[in-house]
């Protein structure tokens, strides 16, 4: 997998994390018990994004 692919996957993962964090926030505001589940899922996708970003940072730039 090249650098550009890792950057793309990091972007997709952070988008998922943002969506899940929004669900967690909404659930927390409405005092729903699923808020913690959504927050944990958002955290996991944030970890995935950070991992892909870290890998991309050490790979050489992708040549066209």
C-alpha cells in the first residue's frame, strides 16, 4: 500500500469518527445509554485514522 492510499484511508476513517462522535454527542444530550458505545466507536476510528496517517508520514511520496 502506498502513501496516497494510507492518506485516503486516514481521511475516510476520520470521517467515520466524526460521524460517530456526532451520534455520541446527540445520544448524550438526550441521555441515551448508547452514547458511550458511539463514543468508543468514534475513538476506535480515530485510532485507525492516526495509524494510517503515521504510516503515510514515513512512506515516500507516491510517484505518478
